């Protein structure tokens, strides 16, 4: 689709920002987000599993070397940031980084590519970048939120966790204020995780859409530099989501 095909600028932008939905009200499902996320997850983690099965102790191939670089980077971050028995935190951090990076990388596809291909099959709405959907980013951040409470209770036991909530940081006599501060602090974690990822990726997608409205020669002049710069953004956002998750889970293992 393009403006020259009979669509105004507003219609063009609205078209690219509309999800393929099913259902009504609260039970409305963004099918493009669900399907794209699932397919990318199967693809990238299936690839990692295949590399793991084919891994050799000798000189690694290019693909194995790339996987090992990513794995070593994540392990280093967990080792430097997480204070406690890592357990499932390492695999969780690797999953977050790889999956979020892959979802973000969909932003590098030409904005009209998927709409043009899927339009031939009668599918007229499809947001290609799942992380521009706040439903996805909040779902991931809420998963981290529940893990924070899970590890708090697992490590400190229920009594120890309640004691910490009511006594830190001002002491037992200030229990109501301690509880209020804790509620605000804990709610801020998933909200900041979700909105940071969504906001950055949504803004990046909007820039690509606006560039696509320009004349073709300007699309190349402006689009290529922005795409190169955007590689840094999608990587940085995946890294930030991963590192904050590690920090939050590390805090859950520690006692005030």
C-alpha cells in the first residue's frame, strides 16, 4: 500500500498501525502479534537447539561461534549482576535477550513488504513488529513481575518476605509507609519494563512509516542510515530488558 494507491497519509499510517484482531472487548486477540511471536520463537529457539545438538568441541563453525558469543555474553552479565544461585536465571536471561531482539528485528523489514504479501491472500492488516504492541510488552513484564514474587517467597519464605515488606526501609514502626513504598516500587518495575520497550519500538516504527511516505530517492537517503542506527536500538532494548530482569531477580534473592 502507498499514498499514491489512493490512500491519504492518515489512512496509510493508520493502516500500518492496525492489528489483525479477533474477538470483542476484553477478549480481543491481536492475531498478528501472537502468530509472529510464536513463529519467531519456534524459529530462533529451534535454531539454537539444532546448533546445540550439532555442537563440536573442536573449531566451531560460524553459526556455532555466533551462538557461543551470545551465550557467553549473557552468562557474563548474569555472573556479574546476579548475586545468588543462578539456577534458571541464566536460561531465562538468554531467552529474553534472543526473543526480544528477534521480535525487534522485524522492524528492519520494509514497512510495505508484509502488507503487500499478505494482502494477496486477503489479509489486509498485519503489524509486523510484535514489540510495538503494548499487550505483548506488558505480558512479558508481568511474567517478570510474577517471577520476582516467586523468588522472594521461595528464598525468604513467606514470613521473611512479609517481614521485609513491612519493615524496610524505615523500620517496623513505619509499616504502613513501608508497605506503600513497596507497592509503588514493585508496580513501577513491570510498568517501566513494558513502556520502555513499547515506546522505543513504536517510535522507531513510526519513523520507518513516515520515511515510506517520502519520495523514493529520499527513502533510500534517509531509510538506510535510520535502519543502521535502529540496529543499535533493537539490540539495546533487548539488552536492557534482559539486564533489568536479572537485576530485579537478584534483588528478590537479597535481604535488606
